[in-house]
C-alpha cells in the first residue's frame, strides 16, 4: 500500500526558533501533498495544498510567511514553522494523493507533534 | 457554506453494532470518505463511497445517499480496539476535502 512518512515524529523547541517537518511518499509519486494541523479533540484543519514544482495554496487565515511549504519533488514536501511560538504547538499531519487513482484518496503520514516552550 | 455534521460522541458495548451518521452540505460532490483516528495518531482510511448504496468491508460498512446528503458508517461485532474517533470527509466539486469534526466512539465491556 501507499506509505507516507513524516520526520520528526516529535519535536520540542524554544520560542522563536524555526522547525522543519518533512513529508515523504515512500512507494509512490504524489501529485499533491496536503498539510493539516489538529488541536486536541478537534478535527483536522487544512493549512495548505502543494503541488510539485509550484507554490502552495494556503487556506484562509494561514500565514504563508510563517508556515513555509516547499514541494521540491514528487515524493517530498517540507513544512517550516518559522519563529515558532507556544500557540503553534499542535499535531501536524501531512497527506498525499497518488498520481493515478480514481478516488483521490489521501494517504496520511503518522504526524508530527510540535511543542513550543 | 460547506459543512459536515456528525455526532460528537457515541457509546456502545463490546460485541454490539453501532451506526455513525454523517450529513453534509457541500458545493458539489465527488466522493465521501470515512477515516478512523486513534488518539495521537494520524487518520487511517476505512471506506470510500461515490455512488449510492452500501459498501461492505469486513466488520465495517458504509452507506451513501447523495440525494439526502447522508452517509453512515456501520461497525459490527465491536471490539475494544474500535474505540477511536471516526471522521467523515467529503470531496467537493473543486476536489477539496471537507472534514467533519469526528465522532468519538467509546466501547464499553
């Protein structure tokens, strides 16, 4: 099956630092990758959609200068949380859709738990 | 606006059957997904419906009625490991995935 990995799985950082999260599709080429964040007991919130080689499309209310997304290849997307603050602490999940599927099923990475002190 | 409604929480007994409902109002429809999410983990795919009717997959079944904007996830022979949140999500005409808030299912012995 289609596998998506994320690294790191957990990160703790000081306020003001930047954190990079990697999302990789391991055994398929991903047309599109999505970045979500999830607060405790809340639903997934889409932050941005990225297609390989083009700029990411951010959802309303998501600061593109704060959450930098780079989708350099069909198997790798990165999310950089710049100048992180405690309110950025959250569970960040990426997902990817395969190049050739009928149902646009999203395959999810295991998530990255970010804690900003 | 676009929204997905599902109950916040449900409780069921081990070995029993439970039905989790989902109603949706979206700009167009290109399929409905059910995902299972255990606490602290990413969602895992359960089912996909694009045509009306029932899709059965082992202990889990999913039903769709596009005319009613309605779906349900049916879980049979409940096991303790089925305790999780169940997320309903709809793909709209722009192929955006609209998520419900999830239904927390609690299984009691």
